[in-house]
C-alpha cells in the first residue's frame, strides 16, 4: 500500500532517513529531527511531501519530494529527494509502487518531468531506475553549498 504520510508517521520517516543514510555510508550526516520533519511536511503550505509504502501495517519505505521548475519546458516538475525501501522487502515492488505514485502525481498535475540524483556507486538503484525507463544525465554534475561555505558566500556567520 502506498499513501501520503501523516503527522503520526514522522518517527517512522526519521527512522527511514537514518536507514537511507546508513545505506549511503553517511549515517553521521543526518541532522534532521522529528520536530523539523513535522514542521516542513505538515505546515499549512508545505514545500516538501512524503509518500510511504506499508507492508502488513508497517511503514517499510518512503519517497520524499518537492516541486521543481524547468525554464526550458516552462512547467513544474517533481524532484525526488529520497527514495528508500527497507532491505527486508526490497525486490517486492514497493520502490516501483512509490515511483509509480509520484509519476501519477506528475501526470495528474501536468508536470513534465521527474528528476533525482543517485550515487555513482549505487548500482542496484541505477539498474532499478533504468528498468523504469529513466535516463542518466551523465553530462551534468551536481554541486552543493552547505555549512561554512554557504554562510561565507552569504556574508554571514554560522549560527
């Protein structure tokens, strides 16, 4: 079963975030708290959304996403920030069902693309996405500013 997350799901979402971070070999990088997730996912006009996969009443996977925009297409899109399914139920269709749910949102809302990033070493995920028909954007390199460099560029001291 795939469904939108509710405020009561926040502890399970944070647990999945930690599971994803461990899988991506970066458990020390998680700073999110339940309070932060409640605030961003369930405020009056949220900017980020989550859908969950359930197996026998237990949350076993999630997709966290937000609306993006393409100047070239002149329309919104959907950016998938995170997709994670617990190891014990991988290969049973939950990842594909989450992706299909998000694709449905795109189609229903007139969004013309869905994008995400995947780590270069993550061959199982790369193959999964290719089986769905996704194409890698190999000519693009993702850049990120965080922490001190972000504050330095903004001309502000970190809090």
